[in-house]
C-alpha cells in the first residue's frame, strides 16, 4: 500500500518500505517501487485469489479465524512476507484508530466464536438474515483490521464466499469503491456501537446490483 496521510503506522518490520520507493511502497518480495505497479500487482493477485478460493470452500463450510489468515496469505503471500500473519503495528485512518495490535489475536478468537460460528455457513433462507450476516461479519472484521495491509479487500473476499454459500452471485463491490465510499467507512464506524444497519443497507444494494448484472 502507498504511504499517505490516511494511515499512521508505528513499528518495525511491517513498517519498512521498499528501497528506492521514496517511502511510497511497502517492502515486498517483488522489489516493486512504483505505487501504481504495486496497485496493479495486488489487483491481479486479488482476482486470481478469488477464483482459486471460490473452489476451496463449499456451501457447508464453517469459516474460522485460521481461514481468514489463509485467505489473506492466498492473496498476498507472493507479495509480502508477512501475509497471513496478524499485524504487529498499530494503524489508524485519519483520527480513527483500529484495534491495537496487541489485542488482535484475542479479538480474532472472539470474532471466530461470536461471529463466524454464528453466521457461517451462510445458508440462511431469509434474504434479510443473509444481509445481516454479511454486514456484521464484514464490519467486525474491518474494525479489528487484523493485517498490516489488505483488510478491507480480505473482508470482501469473505463476503463473496459467504454470499456464494447463500446462493448469491459473485458480489460486485464497485459501489463502495466509488460513489458510496464515505458511506461505507461511516458504516464501518457504526459497527463500533453494534449498529449494523448502515452496512446492511450497503450490502442490500450490493446484492441487488450483483443480481442485476449476473
């Protein structure tokens, strides 16, 4: 990820930048120094990972915290040496701090037991139940922000896999990457108060758009 004013990072290994990148690209296995080239590499890896992961989990699979780590590593393992491992640095977006790094392992254990165990496999018959399962799971995972980079996109992969369990098509998240980007981050913040309705509204729209284009 590019270094900019969106993130404050403290720490050692995971805070290192690729030599020659002018502190614009995280240290990586590919020696990439261009932010655009890294964006492209991550995007290509993400597309390939989704295709592979879709075939790895069936409609009866109960996702675990270990699966989340495997998903992250499947996507970014060829790019970053720390892929699939919980972060050891504290990060924030603007003045909004995500969970402290020291708390991440315990929070993921709780997330596994309280959220993943309740909502996966995501085979609910009622669409409203599916929407809520996706919204709560997504918001809580993003709030924990377990990895140094790629948390939002990892959460989207999990949402895609859960939606497939519910018989839905591959989800199209373009709406939150474009006109509703601010609404998305506000919905994540609402999760701090266990208010998942803003995220539910977004997922309801994502699902409708995905069905319309499938």
